[in-house]
C-alpha cells in the first residue's frame, strides 16, 4: 500500500489568450516571458479583481492549449512510465486543454478548464476558479473583497510561490518523480471543492480564509478524477493565506504565509473509524523586477512544513510502533531572467526531507523520504507581445528542461538497495506549448 503522495500529471500549465483579447493587452502584460502562468504585478491585479477588466464590449471567452514533449532519462526506467510507452526516450502529447475564461460585468469572472491527458489517455476536469468581487474603501484605502470557488488549494493564489502555480510551470508524467511529497503539493487538486474569501487592501495586504471539502465519489468519477487518491476529507479542511506586497528597489517584493489542516479517510475507507491528519504551514516570498530594456528578473521561494498523524493509514497497514507520526519538509527556490521578455533561463532548487519510517517508505534502502536536486530550463516565446502571424490569440513557447537529482527516495546512491542511483533519474525534456 502506498502511504505517501506523488505529484503526478502534466504540471500546472495555464495560458488563456481569451483574457488577452478581453483586456486588450498582450500576454506579456500579465505574464513574465510573455506566456503563463508566472504573473506580473499587472497580472496579479487582474486576477485578484476577479478577471473583470475589459477593453472590448464582447469577446469569445474560449481558449485552447496543448503541451507536447520528448523525455529521456539518464538510465532507462525499470518499467514503462505508462501504458503504450517505453522505458526511455518517450514522446507524448502531454495534455490538451479547453477553457471557458472571462469576466461578466464588473463583479464576476473566472475560468473553467477541462483537460485531455495524453499519457493517461483520459479527459478530466482541471483547474477551476470562479470569482465574485466588489471594491470598497476603508480608512481612505481601496479594498477589493472577493470570493473564490475553486477545486485546488492555492489555485486561486496570485503569486507563483504556492505549489498550484509554482515552477516548473509545465512537466511530464513520463518523467520519474520522487514518491514522497507533502499533501499540499498537489494531491488535493481536482479532488476537492472549496470556497475562500479574501481582501486585497491598497494593493499591498492580502488576507484570505476558507475551507475545502470532498465531492462525492460519483461526482468525481463523472468528472474524470480519482475519488480514492488520496481519499475524502472528513468534514471541511480550513485554509488560510496572508501576504504583503511592496515596491522595493524598482521591483515588486512579496512575503507571505499559508496554512491548511486536513483530515482524510485514505482511499475513502471508514471501517477503522480513524483519519489521517495533515497540518501544512509555510512561508513564501518573491521578487520581480522589470528593466527599461524589456528584460525581467524574478525570484520565488517557499518553505513548507507538513506534520502528519497517520492513524488510519497505520491501522490499515497493521501495528507498527512509531508509524503514525511523520513529517515532511519541502524547500523550493527558483530564479529566472528573461531577455527582452522573450528568451528566458531559469534555475530551480528543490529539497524534500523527513525522518526515517520503514512503514511509510518501505521501498528504499534508508526508509527516508529525502529527495533533492536542481532543474534548469531555457525557453523562448517569440510572440508574447501579440504579433503572431496567426493573430493575437495565438501564442507559443518552446523550451528544454534538465532535472538533476542529488538524492532520490532516500539516498544519492543505491537508494533502492538494488544498485539504483539518484542520477539514474536525471531527466532531459524538450517541450512545445501552444495556446490559442
């Protein structure tokens, strides 16, 4: 039985040209490098104000996106990553997404995304963020008040530090990934539904609170999601977020904190009468600076600590001293530089670690969840300013990624006890990302 969660799928890609048509601004106004999802300060304002800004009376609120890639690992994988693929050197149409995205009047807006997973060969509902907003004043300061109905904790966030929109902004399910990951890093995406309320004060202070629950097994099955992984939330899971943003050295600095407390019946099993409890607390920060020549530099960082009390999982696994109490710490940082806001280079560091637990991590030599490494990316977006020969709705990014592991599932060398090294999973990926 797997007692930890892996972040799977094609990554948190988002590019919605219908918003560009609606606002009359090219993609690079909202997005660093002229392509989503990394937001500029203007893009954050557009999102926090409910996607309502409009420069035209009407535009078709429909967009499409596709991501394709070729993936190779340093050594072939022990088994194919999915049906129909080989143990190495795989090419795939990672995903095709359709969006209904736009604003309605001055108080309502959002987007609904549905995605075809080209690796799993299945359709599913994807990111959802529907908003109601109003603007008032308090003490002479403008206050945006909003409500968000969404299906993934953090998908409503306006900074690229939380997992929902963090780097890498596109990835492939064909690439190997560590088996241990905090619940907050994506295990609840598309398996929950929540409502959060927020206030955005004077474009500087952000405060948000809300809660998430689990749709029924039948509803998730019809929506194409897996209703059993990770399971269903017992009652409601509270979520909170605060952030402060300010101008510093001609750039935009943000610091914040977030947290969530979740109790889950793993696999929707209620026979034990017990739940698994996850308490996620984190700190994050970002800095972004646009230069007069069009270059843009960004930095994002996050620290996440997850305390786990896995009473249900350990009861299902059988008696084992010390099984229930576990902890994962996840550190992420990335820096990028975009030349003329078109050609970019990004370096990202990641480190996940925690205490040894032979029940939770039985498939590695050290019984530890530790994985760490670096991801490098080069990419280009030639038409982020809206000058594509196919019209302003069309945009494209092409790029290469290389991920190097210093540790993988517990160790750098012989992590599985059968001679496999972390570097065997080093992954080279070439990708094309289209939006219309």
